[in-house]
């Protein structure tokens, strides 16, 4: 039996999948979250990993290295739905060379080639260059959230807010629309859970007051349903099919 474990990142992948399914009754793991689904795994390792990454920006928990190793010892792979948020998180974290070297060493000791390859690729990734000119894509929002959770730097929230403001009303390009609405959805969800996110949204009203009011005053479930409904309407009109 598959166990659904709350993963703690508030990822665009899920809302895009639900929206494109054109099913307002589609099941979801939880507002503003994704789930890691695994068979016959130690749920405690997954829950601990998720919780630590969600809250690392608050306390810089020193158990991060061991929790990361425990998680990947159990999972044995980096699945596609995990890649973007984890790239954002660890690319930001690896600015600290001591932590980078420790994690790479411990991960290599697991002798799981795919996991080692993933972490070494992240270590070599020029995240600053990528973020300097990011593409409009919902998955990039996932990276921004990962980097925020690793550091607490509000510049990553600004990038998500910019996507929300710029693309929320997009009516031509589906990917850009999903970039905007997944940004709205994840910001709304995280604003309910983290005062740091809500406070920064309040300070950012000058970027687009109407959109930020929508984010702060609309339930994430309603944002998700609005997204699905709009795509359905576009498709009825012969668009985005």
C-alpha cells in the first residue's frame, strides 16, 4: 500500500497536474503541498526530512546532513517531482562550502550512483546565473521555494511574487498562466503557514496590489479551483487544447 507523506514544498507541479486534468474534483495531497509517495518505506525518515527542509530557514538545524543521508538511504533515488525544489534548496545551501563538502561525502558513502550524481550536479550548478534570467515555468517556482527554505532570503519570495503579478492574468500562453497561478497558490498557502511569507507579501503590495490582495485574502483551495475553471473555459473556447 502506498503511503502519502507530506513533503513540505508547495509546488507548482501538483496544481498544474490538477488543472490540466480539467477535473475540479481531482484529489490532492493538501493545499499548497506535494506528496512523496513511496512503498514500504520508513515514513519517519520522510516526515523528518520534509519538516526539516520546510523549517531550515528558521533554525539552521544542524541535523540536516544526517537527515538528508537517512532520507536518501531509504529512498535510494531522486524522483522527478523532487528535483526542482531540491535543486533550489541544496544549490542555495551549498554556498556554505563546509556543509557542501560534508553532504557530498556522506551521500557518496551511500554508494547510490543516481543520488550521488544528482548532488554533485547541484554542487556544480550556477544558481545565480540561472536566477538572473529565469524562464517562465511553474517548476521554477519550485526552485525559488527551495532556495527560500534553505536561506530565508526574501529575494526568492520576490521572484515568486513577480511571477504571480506578471502572469496571473495571462490569457494567451498556458505555461505562463500556470506559472502565475501556481505562484499565487503557493504564496497563499505559505502565507497561512509562515508569518515571514505573509509579512513580506504585505510589504510588497506596491508590486501589484490587486494580485497580492487576491493571494492574501483567498483560500488556496479557491485559487486552485479558479485555475482549473479558467483553463476549462479557455478550452471550451478552443484555446489551450
